[in-house]
């Protein structure tokens, strides 16, 4: 659990406009700033003088267009716009009421359009093609009309108008951030739909029952746990209120996070059930927002809290006087802690430091295997289906009995093995992963034609490929080791047969490329099903590792280049919800640029990064909308997986800070100093056909 809330982000008051006239301006007329910038200056983030055309567009020979609706200083225009929005909001309320009271087939089709988040223009087009009473009433309500005299309110989107959270829970007495029961229900529902069945922290029914009842004395719900849940729920919602500062994406979830932190301080680290449950959620939230240095420190505290909690209930567990609900809840937190520890270990490349759970998973009993739970990808408006989510989580627990062995092998064991020994060990652990995956029902295996697309099933497939890639990739020597002829050797075991070692390395690389190809297919399928706004838990981490492997000298054909571009597009979309992904994606672009700069005499080395790839990556990553001070929001030791084998000390925060020190050209691209190829891995240029 964080020792302090995330660093405060710069407020608008900290970025005051300097009204002084600089010496360079002394000889010019003192004129007012332009009330709105042209579109080209907005994209390039340049100061616009408001000319027709402006001086910047004249100098760069660009088309200069203005959007008058963006001019916030034109008060009458703003007032008319606000009146129009209020009228349209009331019109949509009327339309929704008429749909609720209608049973006609046209109403059903119109409602389906609204559920699909159709534009008003599409709705009007539908009404034009379906004349009748409902069409006349609906068209009338959508026409401009004077607003009623009532307090102003926020404009609701069509999706919000049809939003119906599957779980209804109250805001009071659980949070002071909002009094809105609907918004709290929305976030709890988003949490349970996307996060809960992989990182499973509590029995959802016990939690919901206590929260609905407002039972502050419950063992299974507390204000701290609720605010932790609401903060994580913000990661899986596009509701405007998920931002602590309206309209500021970098403030996502911080209001609930800071409230949870305040409550945590009042708890003074007591190892209660709900404290540990909320604590684990906040550890992951801190990582998502780019504060994983806090998360890794908090994991140490979690190690101490779990045994303290179990000692509190030791006697009742021994004499079996403990209730079944409490017993299961204690088992859940033990497995949750194990999965969190292991997940962070794979992300930060550390071998396991804690033993595996000595008890069966919480849903190992046969009674849970066939229990079905109603699920939908809420807040997406999709059909509800039934899934054996408890049984699927049991499979996740079984997977995480294998992962620590794979971690120990990749991050420690390989160091004492020659190439042949590495291959044998990798095949054994890979076989265990494949055996686990084949134990799943066919509809939960990605390659099966009946595969059922849901966040848990997607994340189970991504977990398989992520952990397998971890093992096979760490068999492959770094480019520096390969260039020095050290592949397949180590100090302990001596030098092996180099021909045999080369063959083994080729097998490992081929296996990695196949896994990356499978990973890309899963990511694309998930993006097609849930994107572009919603992403599963493992989308980012697995995508980052796959992209890093490709950038580490493995872009051997246009197929690999296309996979890299696909993955990077998905990571950019993920970055809108998770600040950490935003920083890592920018780091990957910088790494690609450095590798291209290291090419000697314009020749791209085999598997290296070409100019065309860098240009396409730059265009993709432009959608990150990176701001000048964004690097200050990170406190992250997330490694650069591209170069980590040769340089394990490269961490995200340092990379972003170094990048911020570079100048920017007229188009906002980094102006890089001359590259010292001797400092880069794989610096020797090699021809590429």
C-alpha cells in the first residue's frame, strides 16, 4: 500500500501565462493573444497569432482552418451552445421516456440504435426512413427548442442514457467522494466485470450484500475497501466523472485513490480482512497510474500482513468453529496475494521470493465447477451471458502454481546452464503450461472455433503466451552476447558446442516468434470485441513484452513489422486508461528510434529497425498526446524489456526524464544528439537485404 498518495499533478494555476512583453517583442505592436488557435497549430501545440492565415501556417505552407465553436471567449456563442446542449439533453430524456412506453417494432429498432451509441444524425436518418407517430414525436423532441428554466446539468451521452449497471449499490455510507448512487453502482459493476475474476480479492456476494445493507460493522466490506474498488473501477470506465479533475485524463481515479489512502492511514496498517483486500487493489492501482515504485515497496508490507491475519483466526480454523464464508474469504486473500506477488515478479524480472500457497484454491471443490454467473462486458451494452467464473478462476490459480517455477528458471536457473540444459528445462516447463491450457474446456481455448470471448478467457490465453514467451525469450542471448560469441556458455558450465548452441538458439527464437504471432492474434481479437475504449487486464503487459521481443533484433520480415505496428496501436489505446502504459509505449518508441540511429552507414542490421518502421511508430504514438511535463507523473522502475538482458538498470522513470531533456523540432519530434553507437546494444551495423 502506498506510503503516500500519488504525486500531485501540476494544476492550471501552476502554468500561468506570462503577460510580460519580452525583449524580443519590444519593437512590435502589443496586441492581444488570439482567442482561438487554428487546427494546424493545435495539432503541433504551437502558439497561434490568429491571422487569416496565421504566420506559422504561412511559414510552413499549411492549410489554416479555424473552428469558431472552440472559441471560449465568445460569450454569446458559448451561451447559445450551452442552451442548445440543455435543450438536446431534455429532448433525449423525452425520447427515452417515449421509448420506454412504446412496444412497437420501430421503437425496438430505434432503441437498438441508441444502445449501439449511434449519432443523432444516424437516428434522424432512421426516423426519416420509418415514418409514423413515433418518428414524428421523436423528431419533434430532437428539434431545437427553448430550454426550460431549471438548474444547469451535465450533458448525458446516448450510452449513459441507456446505462443500467448490473449491480445496484449505495454511495453512502461508503465514500465521501460522491453521493451519486448510480455512479458508484457503475464503478462497482465495471470492477466486477473486468478486474474481479483474474485478480480476485474477495467473495463478491458477501461484499455486495454488506455494501447494499450499509453494514459498517461487516467483516466483508469497509469504506477503505469500497474506495479502493471504486478507484480501480475507474480504469474500466469512460464515464466523465472518473477524472478527479474534470477533463484531465491524467487524474483518472485519483479522487477515490486519495480517499482510500486517507482511510488507510486511519486504519494504521491493521491486518484485517478488508484492509488486506483493499491494500492489494491499491497496489495494482498505483502501478496502473505509473507509481510502481510505491507498489513494489507495498508488496513487502503485504508479506507481513498475511501471516498476521491468519494468526488472528488460527484457533477458530483449527477447531473448525470458523464460518464457511470467513474461511473461504481467508483462502481467497492468500491466493490473491500469491498472484499479485507472482505477477509483479514477472513484470519486474525477479525470481519468486515467497512460497506457493499450501492450501487448495478457494473454488477447488466440485460444487463450484458448474456454478454459472451472469456476466456482460459492462459498461459496454452487450448481451448478458452465463459463465463458470468460479471454475475459470480456479484454473487461474492452477496456472500460478506453474509460473513461479518458470520465473525461477528464466531469471535465475538459466544462468548456471549451457544451451542444451536450457533447452531441456524450457521444454519441460513449457510442456506444463501447455498441459494446463489443454485441460480447459474447448470453448475457453483460443485456437478452438467455439472460443468464447470474455475478459477472463482472453487474459488466460494472454497469460499462457506471456509466461511461455518469458521462458523462451530468456533462453536467447542478448545481441551483445551473440556478437561476442558467448551464446550457450556460462562461467559455471564452461563452453558448449557452438554449432549445437546456435541451433538451440534458432529453435528458441522460432518458438518466440510463434508465441508473439499467437499473442498478436489474441490482442487483435480482444480489440475487435471490446475496443477501442476497453481493454482486458493482461492486454498491456503481454503486448509490451511481445513488442519488446520484436524490437530486440527480431524484425526479420514485414510480418514481424506488421505485428509490431498492430501491438503498438493497441498499447496506445490502452494508455488512455493506464498511465503506466502511456509511459512504456513512449519508451518503446524511443528505443526504436535509438536502434534505428545505431544503424551504420544507413544499413539496417538483420532484424533491426528501419526508417519506415520508425516513421510509422512515430505516427501511431502521436495519439498518446504526450504533454511536456508528463514525465513528472511517473515514479516507475518498470524495465525496458528490449535491452534488459544487457542493461538491467534501465528503468522507465529515468528514460522518460532523459527524453524530456531533449529539444523538440517544429513538428514536436525529439531532436536527438549524435548517437554513441558503442553504448547501444547491437551497435555494429549489418546489411539487410
